[in-house]
C-alpha cells in the first residue's frame, strides 16, 4: 500500500482522491490516497487533520504490510473542476541523464509535453495533468513524472495516438526527450482513480 500527496507552489487545497494500481509489481503499491494543495502548509495541514481524526492510523493503514509517503511539487499542471469515479491515471516516470542541460525538464515541458496535454485537456480527453518532481527526495535526484487522468479507457488510446502524432509532426521532440532521459530509469503505471478537483 502506498500513500502519496502532491503539492503545487502557492495557495490553497485544490484536490483529493484515491487510486488502485492495475499493474501490480511484487514490491509496488496496490492503493494510495492523495491530496493536492497550493502550498507545503496546505499538504501538511491535511496530513495533520488525518492524524487527529484517526484516518492515518486506521486499521487499513496499520494492517498494510508496507506503507510509505511522498510529497511532490507540480511545476506544470492544469485540471478541469469536477469529480470522476473509476477513471484512469497514467504515470510515466523518467530520470534525466547527468549530461542533460540544467533546463532540460523545463524545455521538455514547455516545448513538448505541456502543449500536447493542454490540447487534450481542452477537448476533454483528460481531466488533469501534472509534471512532478519530489519535494522531499526519497528517490534518485533528477527523476520526474508525467501524470494525467484520462476521461475513460478510450481516452488512453487517444493520448497514445496524440503522442505518436506529435513525434511525427515534431521530429526533434522524440530524439530530444530520448537524448536527455535515461531508459534505465523509466517506469510506467496504470491506475484506476476516483478524484475531485475544485
């Protein structure tokens, strides 16, 4: 069982949800609960409330064979307000090569990833996206994740088709991404999600 929380840079609490991992690994998480706020204080205030009301020490968590917490910073993100049940979240985790430029993540986000995800958000294919790095490092530095919540199973195929189309129309995008990231550090997750965003 895993438990995570994502945070953005300034402001207030903006979303929460729960996940069930659909592709199980021997040492991986099976479930998680998460919340997103616009500040570290917002994330920690929710955590403190969960300790005070007993949620963090409930039998589900205390009986789990494994448990961990993570805090992420989402530098690039957007969402549609609403509540969705049993939708799909895709997570792609990557590690930048030591030889990549200092602004590699910003360049990849601004020129390749965010424009594509904004288009998919606008047409309703996805409900939310974020590009995350760890605020409190428990994994290797220079690791980042691209995460999106798809509207349905068909939307997963639509995102994959959009990525393939982008690679054809932007022939420098794929090679740049590959040349700056380490294949050994790449991992994917497919998750069933219930989420609410303000």
